[in-house]
C-alpha cells in the first residue's frame, strides 16, 4: 500500500495508507496501535548529527564520550538556573561540560565539499515563486523592527547562497499558508532542508557561515509554530558551535551576519518569552550582552526579531531577580517611533506583572506603607477612565470593573463632585448597553445642553487683578453702563429733535427746508470728522476724559441751540453736535468691550441700540409734545439741563474702564507701597492689624511662593476717577490705523450695514418731518413726534431679537460645535430682519404717499426699525467679538463710512420726492436696503474663510498697538 506524505507519524513508519483523521487516525485505532499524531519530528533529535564522526551523539564530545546518547540525558536535572548565568550543558556530571568545551571542532574534516556559491534553484519555478512570496510578505511576520531593516536583504542574500536555508524558507512560506493542516509540499521542502542541514552539520567546516545558525533558528521556529518541543534543538545549536565559549562569541559578535541569529537565539532562550519549555534556559542573552559590553559594540539599539531595545531585554533576562521590578520602573526608555514606543511601554509594564508572578509575588503598590507619603493616586482617574472606555473588554471581565471603581475612589474628594459623578454615569451607561464607541466629549456636552452643566468659558479671559473691569461687581458694571446709555439717549435726542421742530423753526427763524437739510448734512459731517479726530486721543488717554469733555460740549451746544437766531448758527450748532456726539457712538462700543464677556455683549449692545432708538424716536417725540405747548426753545433748555446733570454724574461717578495689565513685579511693588503708606503711622493701628501688615510686607520681600493676586489691591476712589489713563502708543499711528481696517472683510461688512441703516433712517426721519406736516395729515410738532413711535417699537423688538436671542443662540450653537464659538454663528438670525428692513421702508413710503391712516406708516416704520436694530446689533457685536483689540479703530472707520452717504441724503430728499414720487422713492430704497442686508448670507458661508485669511494682518496690527488689553 502506498504511503501518505500527509499521514500520521505511525502510518508513515509502518508504510500504511493513513486516512488522516484528526487527532488520531482510524487506521491506528482499528489495529489497536497508538497513533503518534501529525507533528513534525526532526530526525536529529537523538543527537547533533545522524551521520559522520559524531553520529548518534547528543552533544559533540571526545571519542571517549561519543557513546553517550540521549538515553543518558533523559535523567538530567531540569532545574532552571539563574537567567543571568550561562549553563554550558544541562547534565549532572560537571566533567561533561569540560569534555565538550575541550573538543577541537576544527580538527574534524569533511568527507566532501559543497559549493559556497549556490545561487538558487535551476528551473524550479515553483520554489522561486514561493521564495519570492516569502520575501515580499511572509518575512515581515518574522521580525518586529521595520520593513527597511537590512535583515531582509541579508537573509535573501544568504538564502541564495545556501540551498539548505533556501529550502527551509520555502517550507516556512508553505507552512504559513495553512498552519493547521500543512500541505504535502511543506513536508517535501522541510525534509529536503533537513537533509541538507545534516550534511552541513556533518561537514563542520573550520569557519562555518551564518547560514547554519539561520537554518537552526528557522527549524526551531517551525517547531515553535507547531507547539512541539524545540528548546532542546536550541541547546544543540549552541553546544555544537560553541557559541558561548571564550574566544568564539567575540569573534561572531563583530560579524553583522552573525549578530541577528545570535541575538534571536538569545531572545528565544529568555525564560519569560516561552511557556512549557522542556529544557532549562541557557542564559545566552546575559552571556552575549556581557561580551558586547567588553567589545563596546551594540550596547544599545534595537534587537531585530523582538523589536525591543537591548537595554529592556537586559532586564527581562534577569526577571527572577527581586530588583527586576525596580529596574523596569527606572528604565529610561529609548528613542523611537510612536508605535514602537507604545510597544516598549507595554512590554515594560507587562514585565512588572509577569515578574511578580515569576517570583510568586502579589503586591498593591498604592497602599503599601512605604509609599504612604506619595500622592500619585490623586491622578489615577484619567487612566481609569481610559480603561473604562474599553467596554467590549470590560463586559467579558466584570471583576475588572470593580477593581477600576475601587481605584477611582482613591481620588477623594474629586470622585464625589458632580463632574465626576456625571462622568461615571456616562461610563456605567456605556457599559450597560455595550457601547464600545462612546464619545465621552459629546455625551458630556449633550448633558450640558440638558442643563446638567452650565459652565461657560469666559472670553476674554479675565486677569486676577480686582481692578480689571471684567472682574468688577455687577453693580459697578451696571452703573457705568447706565451712565453711558443715558448719555446716548441725551446725545441722539439733542441731534435728532431739531427735525421735529422744523415746522416752528421755519416761522421763527425765517429759514427754508433746504437750509434745515443743510444743517442735517453739517451734523453728519461733524459725526464723520469728529470720530476720526478724537477717538485716537481716547485710545491714548482713556474713555473717562472723552466722556466728560463730550458731555460738557453737548450741554454747551444745547444751551446755545436754545438761543438760535440765524441759519449760520444752525449750521454751526449741528456741526458741533456731530463733533461731540461722534465720541459717544464709538466709545460706547469700546466701553461694552471693556466691561462684558463675549456671551454678554449681544445683550449689552442690544441695550445700547435701544438707547439709540430712544434718542432717535421717543425722546424727540416727547420734545415735540413739549414744543407744541411751550415752544421749541424750551425743549432745548430741557435737554441742556439733562446734559448738564449728566456732565456732573460722569465727573464724579463714572470710572475709567480702560485697563492696562500690570506685571507680577509691579503688582508686588504697588502692594508694598500701599502697605508702607498704610503703616506710616503704625502707632494708630490695632496690634492685630499691625501684625498682619508686617507679615504681608515680609511676604512681599519673597514673592516666589505667593500668587500675584495676593498683593493686588483695589484702587482708591480717587485713583479710579483720575481724568486720564495714558499709554505709550504714538498718536500719529493711531490716526493712520483706522484706515487699515478697510482690509478686513467683516469690518467692511459692518460698515456697509451701519451705513445702510443710518442712511435710510435719515431718509425716513427727514421725510417724516416734511410729509406729515403737509396735507392730508397736517400734524403739528406733537403729531410728527408721535409718528416715530412705530420705528421705536420695532427697534425694541429688533434689539431683543438681535441681543438676547443672539446671545442665546451663540451659547447653544457653540455647544453643538464641540464647545467652539464662531462669530459667524450670530449671522444665522439675520435673513428675517433683512426682509423686514426693506418691506418696512416700502410700506412706509406707499402708505404715506397714498394718505392712508397714520397706523400704516407706523407699521412700516416698525418693520424698518426691527430690521435696522437687528442688523446693527449683530454686525457691531461681531466686530467686538473678532477684532476686540482694535475695537476703537474699527468703529472709527465704521462711523466715517456710515456718515458719508448720510451727508448727501438731506440735500436730495426734496428733489427726489418731486422727481420720482414718494412711493417709488421708498420702494427703490427698500429693494436696495434689502440687497445690502442680504450680504449676510455670503458672509455666513464664506466669512470664516475670509476671517482666517486676514487674521495674520490683524495680529500684525495688534502687535504694534499699545500695551492696553482691550
């Protein structure tokens, strides 16, 4: 019966047909014979060689001991020696070691020679194809450094010069294709390689090459793959070639061709990397490293097969040593790529755990008494959380979860805080539902949206100085803001209310509508010029002095306006109103930036827009009512009284909001100076106060251990009310800088929106004074003023829409955007106001032209006011959000741009109405204004890209600005 190449060992030996049933064949079972299975058995496992002078010997010995066989080795001690020492031979008789160490292998002569220049098979395409597959793929499974490691090229070159090595590599390639059931072709190549290897062992040349070591290494690898004994063969290789004898190892270490197989054999010999080995460790690695140290060669670096640093393998070789764990802890690491560094760290930690088992130790290092002074456990929550995220692993190991929870409890008291409790709830829920891909950040943010977390990151970040306006109490902030809002109302009232008085002023002063319109144009010119002239001075010397001067100027001009007699005085007072009022428009935005955080500025700007509308609509209406009964001069006198009162309130109550950050050393010096002033008369201090002052003075001498805020004193009332707060920026650059704002798309966008709003507001206000004093309405000053109630109501709604809703939307969308705020988020609410803006103008013009009931023009005015307030609120707030450091310069440019078209509108109103009619004028105005407002859509889409593209220019300008923070 023909034999089976793929059959069991017993059937092969009996030359019987094997049915290849696993794990034992039926042929053997039927005949009652023990089946030896299907594992590969090397023919030389009973000796180093099966032919030649050493045939049948377990180790190469002298002729007097050549009769020693594996039978005598069966009773040898299997005690595992210290991994740090090299055991030359595993036997009872010490003289045995001496015998084989003294053998002169070089005296053995080969019976025939083989070619040393074999360059691969001739005509064996199958072998060539398999060898190519091995070189292209399988070889990368056999070592752990890099595909660019020279080992690959060296192995390929060696295989083409050694037929035995070539065949074993082909056998390895075949085996990896079906490791559970190797095909017959594997046995063919494996047997052929074994035969060639026996011949190489039989020859034992004087200078054997590295092929012999590589052959033995791959034979051991095959046995390792099949889980069959292989460490005996490892010992045979070492003893046959005397690889760890004095004089031999140094010579081989210097040869790079021998270094890889030598080190690979040494790594395979490490006790911790192999389980269930049949022979004791030979301590090859320790011996090899000691010789490398002597040769000063390859003391560091990476071992190719394991991919581990040699210094780390040194610790593994002595794993049984009680000092091994401390060696792992102190291991300094090695330079490498991240995947390898992670691998080495994993091996280091694994070595600690395996070493404890190796030494039968069980330790809880966290709670050991000798470590009680260390606080490392306080930071254990982060790694515990990282492990808790591996839900799939923990579900199959529930006990691990309890261990992790126990370690989490070490982080007292943090583990009891709401933040930690929510974190544990998220992790427990993920474990319960088996969600291995839980997004911890997203879960936390979603819970924040549900109200479980209300924390908002403050932008801009406040300093630790109590004098920083961002750190002021809410009461202090509100007092300053209320004063600014009151001045805004008074300023715009004084500027606008003259339009209400035109009916009376034409009669009293004998002027025409064209002259009054020229006064409005002069006012717009003053607004444009004044902002450009005075805001740089405000940046340099502070807001307080500007508010006081502008309020005083407004009060003086208002008293003058109550005594007007000529058209020239109308032009002069309007121009001066513009100069003084221009400061208020820009400084108000600067003050809001000084006092409030990003998530509060929309509301603050909304209140400012409400104040502007009160000054534009309600207060002029009240002034018109007063003028109807007392005359327009008394309205100016009332406004003068209000502005005079505000002047004194600013003089004695308004605090400077300009903040100049101070260094830590300056804080300490200021603190020491205040202490010295406070303690100048120490005898008047109570003893306890005197002691505290002396202690704080002493601490200030050594400030290395104390925070600067411990020394930051709140400034005195007199210091907070000083007239100027100068900084060192040059004035000339401050005058030039506003024109550089034209390079920023968002500033151009805001300037366009504000100019759009102001231009058509001037148009509406001018037409209001002309149309509603004529038939069919024939309103007096009271009625003309009341016609501004519609725009006022619309402005209130628009300010709430753009302010409160805008701030709410910013917080919500930022949370949905992974907690990141983008200024473009404020633009999402603008399409509706854009449509209302133009629709309101069209309705106002058509209804007024057709003589409809006064309620319809008011509805149109309300729609217009809603759109105008929303657009101005959002666009101005975005400027503060993005260009906070250049707020003043930005609003100087915006004010300049917005007043340019407003200057020309009053001159053309009468002629436009005469030429095209009131309806067409306002329909065209509505279409133009809507198109301008809808530019928010492209800014919404591409704004971020434009902002990023110009950010470097913004930072460049900002770097050259003053030391002031805002």
